[in-house]
C-alpha cells in the first residue's frame, strides 16, 4: 500500500514537465530537419535532457517539501546499492532470454540504436549507460509509477508503467523493454527506493553497450 507520507507526483506536475521540455525537444526537431543533429550532438543533448528532467522533478518535489534524494532514500543508499548488485545476476537470468528472443525474431540481428553505435564509445557509455537510465527511472518509477499507484492498484500500475516504458523504446525492442520494465517495477515495489532500479538499469545498459561495441569491433 502506498503511503501518503511518501513523495508524490500529480497529473499537473507531468504537464508542467512536458511544458518545460517542449522548447528543448522543438530545437532538436528543427536541427534534425536541417540535418544538423550529429550523433555527438545527440549524445550531448541527451545528457543535458537527462539532467534537466531530473532537475525538473527535483524542483516539483522540493515544492512539496521533499527533493529528488527522497526518491533514492539516501539514508539506505549503501545497503540498497549492495542489494542491487547481489540481485543483478538474477535479473540477467530473466532479462537475457528476452534479448536473444528479440534478436531471433528480427532474423538474428542485434537491434542497434544510433546512440548505441556512437563513434565515440566513451560518450555513448556516459549517455546511454549512466545519465539516461537514471533519468528514465526518475520518469517511470519515480514519477509515473508513484502517480498511478496513488490512483490504481499496485498490479495495474506495474503493468501500465512497463507498457509505457516499452512504448518509448524502439518497436523492435518492445519485448525486452517490457520485461525489463516489469523487473524494475517489481524491484521498486519491493524496496521503495529508486536506488535499486536505477542501479540495475545502469548495469544492464552498460552490459548491453559492452556487447554492442564488442559486436561492432568484430564487424
């Protein structure tokens, strides 16, 4: 059961964040139209976007007397981090089969997003491996899931947040994105801190990036 004393997000808060990020997305859209959006610029923009999203939700929580740190339960950050690392092999045991199944469905091809094959691996790792997964956890587990759980049941919230998580990823990735979303939602439901899903998400992305770059090196 969700406790009213915990940090929360309302629907109007989502609208305010959308309004705040719209000019940023509009600029990227214009740059893309005029073919000025290189992979390097896209990666740097994604870092800025991630930090900006986290800052937006931090300010919303601060207006309610909290802060982004309350979602990460900083007082138990160390034990939660260790717990996440211990759970990581079990997460991979569930997640990796969907990765291979997705690859099989798409004729054995590894699904590579443009940012994943950034010619500067370090920039790709910092972007997709570190900043963006944390921002995604703030959006989906911290904001969206907590909002849905205040209105609907935990089970419905877990499924719908996973669906939303899959929808914003490439269509070819929907299966593994949905499964990963379910895992992260369940972990968040159990521990009630973003430290756990954020750590798992970062580790999964870093592993996936490593496999992608090793694959590219063999081509």
